[in-house]
């Protein structure tokens, strides 16, 4: 896979349009492009940053402190796919929200610091999160089948190794 294919800023959508770098020219603090309706509680640049990490690739970093149990972000209405994709998060049976700006960049960990509440389309902290921490979720808690399986490198002593989706987890 080329760097361009891994870059969410150049991701092709199913209708073969591109999310190019210039579509990321955003207003003051929004993570999402202006053509997506703004909602209360959406992720923004005051609370999160996107970073290209040498080990994890593009990921989300906390800019502020979050308390355990705190809602950290609400997903806006975005394109729904019927199949998983690299930058989707599953919101229900055969419903995968395409979000290359925030949710699709959240890294996996077998010991995550957030969880996704599918019924609310919201992310919550499961433990205190300090500024500078990478935001992680356990893909096997929400994704029935992943777009592609991978070998986890989270480093937690309970790491499950191969991550495929909750239909395959023990």
C-alpha cells in the first residue's frame, strides 16, 4: 500500500471522489469540513490533534485532560456504508460510519482509554486521559469484522495478538 493510500487526507470514497489535503482547510477549531453540519460535542482542534505517529500511523491525540466516564466526542451525521472500511466505525448491523477525520483515525488497543457507545454515536473515556495521550479503542468491542485483520502492537500484557473483529474473539 502506498503512503497516499494510508493517508486519510487522500482517501477515495466509494464514488471515487477524493478527500484531498485542501479539503482539510477548516475554520478555526473544527476537525470536520464545513460541508458537514456542526453538532454540539463534536471533536475539535481544541480537544484533539491528528498526528502521524511512526509506529501507529495517523492517530488522534488528546489536547486536554478527560475524566473517566466523560463523553469526549459526539459523531456528526456522516456517510453510512454497509461494509467496513479502513476509516469506519460500526454503529449497528451493516452500518459503518465513514469518518476519515476523527473516528476512523482512533488507534486500537487491547486496553483502550475510550469506548464507543453505538446507540449514542458517542465516545467516552474509560480512564483518565492526559494531554498528549493517544486515543485508543478496542476494535473488537464494536466491529463485527474488521476491514482487514492485523497483529496488535499495543504492548499490554493482556494483548490478544491478532485483531479480526468481535465475531472472531473468544
